[in-house]
């Protein structure tokens, strides 16, 4: 029986599986309902399905037969709704009463809440969940020829038992014979490549469209095998990327002289507000990578304020990354994030723990890519502890590995690490790899070993041996990744619409690259190797160096830590 994994999200849902041949998790691309596979936006998550549902009236014979319990367990007859991108497209301007943008927040707390309506028939969160999963499983069957019978679903750590009970009942009606659950922090840890060899404290920062949730959890081999983790502390706020979209529209209205139509009951005004909201989301995501985007969606002239029409003010707006940062500061988003971190820290102190005890920080959710968010975590925990390169896929990947039982039992290095060296008298830069991605650690002390001739700048004797260690994020041709350079700027590496960003090189020790003092200094006329250097990785992920001066036969360094790897 094939095992499937589902990351059921408030905004997006991913269906994952384990690729036995490649020995890695995959996301199934469901072309008709997933987000735009060929979209131009760099943040587009092409294999994720929006968690939106457009309920359809079931009036034909086969549709009614398809709702019979036995038939529904074994066949997908008729269509009960449009989901994903299809549902969003049907409601892009005017929101119909039979449309529900999401159902997950209500499923555990208020499953009988009415969230959609078709004529006189009202549909609860439980009903919408069933329709969404039915159509999702139907797409899986049509795409792969396989029915979902064995399923793992990710669940938030704060979810009530009623949430799992609702999903258990719904999936059973859809023919799932074996259902398992895995806590989202455990799935994220597996998806980000954390091994199960030892107990560790992991901070999961889940920042999506609607909420900001921080959870500090204790994870070990037993947790990974059971799919459940121990929560040490947690903090959260009701703020997310959707709120920022509204803030951007408000700024546009203020600048261009339009009234904010968010709460208007007029259908025409609501139509234009939804269009403005979509444009706000587009320019927000655009300035993640570009310094400026143009906000070009302009409502009709008769929507403008009298003063704006009188003065003939322009309607379009140049939207910059700095403007987004200013809006986030205006609404104290950075302060909110720091307040959550302070709350986690206070709870840790009560248990005689501190941030130094946190081994890894896992960032999930698209809003973790907002400008300045990564910087907050890097400042608190250091670059070497923050795992942030696949915020959309990590949980689904981890769930797929959990479903197949393919848990990583030993840790590995997730980026390439290199030296920055020079050829042709310093004119040509090279980056020889010293620790390749995927290296298991700890390693031997001489994992990489070479002899060097010191670079004598400007033809002067050299009395210090310097080497700059660099982290390299590369396009492996299979999936996109995100990375931040030394200035905190976001880069997309690989995937569709990645442009020329085939790799990202970040110096790690540029401010202190000295690995030893040469006594006597090395003469520029001496072309013989002067130094022998060996690198290894210790059990704490430190790159350790041994440097021997071949001229004096003295050890300048002996298995000393230089930089910490990720």
C-alpha cells in the first residue's frame, strides 16, 4: 500500500510521498488545482494547493449516488466542489456565498459552524473539509491512478483532540484505511534534515497568512518515531501575511485618495477592494527580491475622494521594499515578533533554560520570508542555527519521510562550504569545496587536506595566513531554496523563475580570516608550499582546522574550531 502525507494548512495544502528510487520526499503536483505551475511570481509554490473550496449544488443523478457512504468510500462519482486554484479563480472578484477560503481554523473548535451556503443549504466546516479532501483525493487518483488509503496528516501542537477526531471521521468516510498523525514541529524537523540521534530543543517559527506561532519543543528519536513532541513553551499572535496585504491597500488608499472599501457592503466596491488586495499581495511578494514594484490596480475615478479628484492626484503608486518595512514597523510587526521571543525566553528561564540551549530554529510559512524577519532570528540565534531555506515544503517533506518510515538517523551538513582562493596573482577567484552538502558528521580531522602557498599582496612578504570560509547555496536542479546573503537580502536559488541565481555565496569569517602567524614572513619569490591545512567537522558542527607551517614544522592551529556549519 502506498503511503501518502498531507500538510493540511490554513492557506495551502501539500500532498507528499516518498520517492523510493531517489530516496527523498516529493510533493505531488496536481496541475489543475495547485498554485500556478508556470506563474511568474518568484514566491509561487507551484505544487501546493490553496485550501479553498467552492461548494457545488449536487443535482444530477451520479452526483447524488456519489454521496452514498459505500460509494464515497470506493468511487468518486460526480463533483461536489471546486478546490484550490479553481476555487480562487471562481471568486477572484466577487466572493460567492458557496466559497470558503479555509476551514482548518474552525475544524477543531467549532466544526458545526456554517462557512458556506448553496441556495438554502448551509455547509459547516466539517462539510467543507469533507468536500475539500474528497476532491483532493479524486485529483490524486486521476493524476497517479492510486487511491489514498494510507495517510499521514500533520497537526499543530496546540490542536485539540477534537481536531484529530474530525479528520479521522472525515477521512474514514473517504476510504482511508490507515490514518496517522505527526506533530508539525516533528515533521518540520525531519523535513529540514535534523537527525534523531540525540535529544535537542528546537524552536519552530510558523509565520503564515493568518497567525504567528512560536513553539519550543523537545525532540529525540522516540518523538520522531511516534510523531509527537513535548512542548516546552509556546507563544502566538493573530497576525500574518493577510494582515500586511490589508495594510498595503490602506497605504495605497491614503496616498492615492481612495476611501478604504474593506467594510463596504456594496458589491462593486467589494469587487474592487478584493482586486486591490490581490495587487497588494503581488507587490508585497515582489519587493522580497526587487527594490521596487509598481502598484498598478486603479479603481474607477468615481471611487476617488472629492479632494483627490479636485487636485487630479495620480492613482498608481511606486511600492518599495523600504515602504514595506516602514508599514511593518508602523504596525509594530517586528515588536510583536520580539515580544513572542521574549515570552518564549521567560518561560524557558522558569525551567532553568536559555536560548543557548536551543539547537535549531526552524522557519516555516511564507511570511518568514518578509524583509527583516530572518534578521531577528539570526541576531538571536546566529546563522548556524536558523534553518529557513524551504518554508513552504519542510513540513510536507517531513511528513512524507515519516509516512514511509525513512527517518534520518544521523545528522548531515545541508550546505556546501568552500574556501575563497585566488589564481593568476589574485585576479581570478575560486571556491574549492571543503565540506560538501550531505556530509555526515562528525568526520575525520583530515576530511579535506591541501598544501598552500601564501598570497603575498602587492608583492610584499606575508606574515599572516588568511583563509575566508564561505557558505554556498546551490541549485541542485530538483527544487527551489531560499537563502539570505550577508546583508540580509533574500535570494531564490533554483526552481522555476530563478533567473541567474544558480548559487549564493556568503562569507562567514571575513571579519577575522587569520588562521596563523608566519614567522619568518613568507617571501613573494618563494613559490614552494609553505602551509599544510586540514579541515574536519566535529560533533557540534564546528569546522575545525589544523595548520602546519612546513618551513618551521610548527602547528599554527591544531583541531581548532573556525566557523560553525549548518
